[in-house]
C-alpha cells in the first residue's frame, strides 16, 4: 500500500484510524495473508510452470 486516505468524520473515528497504525504483524500473520491473497497463475503461466518443472536446473550453490 503506497498511501492511506483517512476518511474520518468524527473524532472517535480519527482516533480509531490512528490507533490502527500501531498494529504489528508477525511473520506467521504475513505468511497467512500472503497465502490467502495469492492469485492463481493465469495461462500461459500455469502451463509453463507445469512443463518446466522437470527442466529447471537445481539452484546454484557455490562451493566454498
């Protein structure tokens, strides 16, 4: 989110909106939000993923 528009018309609404800035999300919360908001892959993305699954090289791991 790039910006927030506060649409309070009463002081109690403004106070509630400002209090919401103190909400802290941990890694589990963020992971769950990512999970439930993930969009399904659209064509041709899903097809490329399925076809390329066996063709992808293993990730590069430097020897060291």
